[in-house]
C-alpha cells in the first residue's frame, strides 16, 4: 500500500465503538476506541521533540483486580482539511490529528499487521 494514496471512500463513526473506513483501493479498516486512543499521533503521546512519550494503555488487559475506569468515548470527531480527523476523547485528550496516512499505516487487520512485521 502506497500511503500517499491512503484515501477513504467512506468513514463510519460510532462514538462508543470506533471507526470503520472503506478505502478507495477497496481495503477495509476497523479501529476500536482503545486502539485508536493508544495510537494517538500527537507530540505528547509519541514523545516528539525528545520528550518522554505518554502513550495511553487502554488496549492493555487489566489485572486480576481492575480499577474502575469510565468507558472511553469519542466526544467529537471533526475533519482536518481533506487529510485527517481530530478526535476529542472523554479522558480529556484532544490534540491528536489522525491523518488518513497514519490511520492506514496502523490498520489493525491481520493482513496489515503481518505486512508491518516483514
């Protein structure tokens, strides 16, 4: 997949479940909320500019005595130009701009995960 051509044909958003994207090349991606939040591309989460990364761990399994955490939700999703979306999360985070290239690169399907291991 050439990420320069990562163009969605259709985006379905469920604020309580996640995002599904049908790509113009006929590929389909489905992103669960926890995975999207953990893959936030913002400078704070990724540790850009030499800072310590502050990645969330919503996807990590909880231990035998999990602490109660309110359910993660997307409060708002808005387009950023014609190349990305910005998500406002229920945990207060809202600085991540998820470019379509980034979303395609992190596609969690088995085929895409296997190609990242090559």
